[in-house]
C-alpha cells in the first residue's frame, strides 16, 4: 500500500496486525498519503489501535448462530471468508490446525496463511466461481498446505463452497482436511504393501489390506478379477461398496472383531462376476502400526469351489457304488424274486379258476358257494397286493436317488426284507422267523432304501453261512 502511494501518488487505508515490544499482538489501522511538498516523497500516515473494535467484531460474529452452526460442528477445519478472501470466521478445528485464534486472523487475507509458493493458486480457485456462476463448490485435489503460526507447514485437502452473506453478498466457506495422519498411514501402507505383494504373488488367494475406515488400501490382482474391477480402481473404495450391502452385513461381526485386534476365520458365499454363487473361506488378520494400534486388517480369501466340487463328486461316487451294490444284490436275488413272484401269481390264477368253477350253474344264491367265492376273491386280492409289494421293493432298490432321511417303520422294514429273501432261504433249507415285541415299536429316522439294503446283506450273509 505504501509502495502504491509512492508510485501513484495515491492515499491508502489498510489494517494489519503488529507485535508490541511485550509480544502482544494488536490490530492497527494505517491511513496515509504521499507528502506532495516533499521532494523525497515521504509518506504521512496515522496509526490507530483498532484491537478493541476487532474484538467487538469477533464478538458480534460469534453471536451469529447460523454461521456458527455451519462451521463449528464440522469435523474439518473451516474458515469463512469474503469473496476476496478476507477472513470472517473460523471454527475451533481451524484454530487448532493453524495455531492462530480467530482474533489474530480475522480481517486479514486467508492467502497469507498459505506458503508463498502456493499463494498464487487461491485467486485462481476463487476466480472459478466467477467463470462459472452455477458452480457452488470445488475441491483442489493437488498437494496443498497451510502455514501454521509457528512457521511449520501442514498438508491439507483444500475445498471451497459458496454461501450467502449479508446484504445479498457472497462468502466462501473453505474446508481444510488435515492430511498428516493420512500421509503417515500411506507411508505405513507402502511398507505393508510390499510385504503383501510378495505374499499375493505366490498364494492362490485373494489378498487385500483394509484400513480402519473399511477402505481397500491394497488388493491383489485376484481380487480385481473376482469383482470385475481393475486393481487400482478398488484401492480407496469402501468394502461395503465393493461387497454389496447383503454380504457386508453378513461379515460385519468378523470385520469388527478384526478391527478390535482379534484374528478371525470365515466361510462365506460370494457372487462372482458371472453371478454364480461361489463358496470361499479365509481369515481376517489385524495389522498394527508402530505404536501398536490397529491400522487395519489383512483379508486373505480362498476360492473353495474346487474342494466343494471334489466333495460333491466323491459323494456322487459313493452313491454310485452303493447303487451298484444294490443292483448286484438284486441280481443275486433275481431267481428267488422270480420264484417269489410266481407263487402269488400262480395263486391268483388258481383262485380265479376256482371262483369261476364255484359260480357255475349249480351254485345257489346265498349258499355256501357264495361264501367260498368271497374267500377266493379275497385271496386273489391279497396275493395280488403281495405281488405288487415285491415289485415295488425291487423298484425302490433299483432307483438311484439322493439320501433323504425320513421316519421309517421298523416292523414294515424287517418284513419287506424277509419277504424278499424268503424263497432263497427255503431253497437253502434255512428257516426264518421274524418276531417283534407286543408293544408298538417307535419309528426311526433314516434312509429306508439304505436300511433295507443293510438288512438284505445281513440276511443273505446269514443264509450263506
């Protein structure tokens, strides 16, 4: 301001802070102009202590509840400026971040809180609102820093938003997010990434490091292939976004345990890129920083599809063998079963012929002949039913089906097995007797076909012995 007055011959009026001899900071207003009668181009100026006025202005500003509600409760450092960058207000987080009190910086340009090498960028950012009247906010993702009261620099993420001011003016709300912790964590993660990278290159598994905010900081290529993302696209994204709400809710307890420092194991079902459900299992291993605090967790996940498929194939193979055993057993019983079928069928024929004979012309209605007919027809039905049961038992043993446990009546189970081998026993001269307690036997839970196969094997072995 003094330089312009000397070169342009103009007057000036500025306010700035001064440090007294006792170290106290005061606000000063300087009003001056060029002394035209002086050949040496002297400046005549008046200095006024406006510290009290500044303090009153701060008091008034702090009484504006709307403004306080806007910036005080924000988790980041917030500084309110006029459209030209003059500091109007700031929250406690900004005071703690910069080391200044509001009284010390209010009325000065926020530009002077930025290191010299970065200062020229602020007018460029403010000009973006002039170039685009519809713009309401912007974030500068490039490396930015603020200069603290002690002269040190703190890295920040810089954001700006337009807010309405008094008398239809526009003000700018600047948000400063301290990146110190983030950069320290990033340095730690780089070290962790190198170790995890070596593991991921040799393990047939999905390997990822997740920080305490549940964001991926490192993922192996296998994770990217699993979810259909590029590996770099996954880094920085939240686990909830990548996994989906359903799976994230299922694994939430395991994640909380890992963040609490407890290693956990899991078995999940995840959807692959093609939508197929794939079984996986793995571990969540907490990771710690230099101070011993949990900095995140290592997630190692194995695709268990091959193991599950092998188990299923083994189960199917066992069922095939059991089926072959049943068919072999029935082959050995073929002659006996055929004989067993011939007996009831022969009886059906004989009874049918007897019925025809009895119903001849000599039969008298209501006589003994009709009673005999009834008995004969009853025998026909009983023998036919018995033949049907034998055939049904054969079909059950020959059918290939999955194991389906169900309530089984023991008396009926034993009776069917005895009936199937009765002819074989007679041909071998073996007498069989099946007895059951008078009280009713309770049903058992099992696979009726397998149990019947066991009884057939036992009976045939006993007959052979």
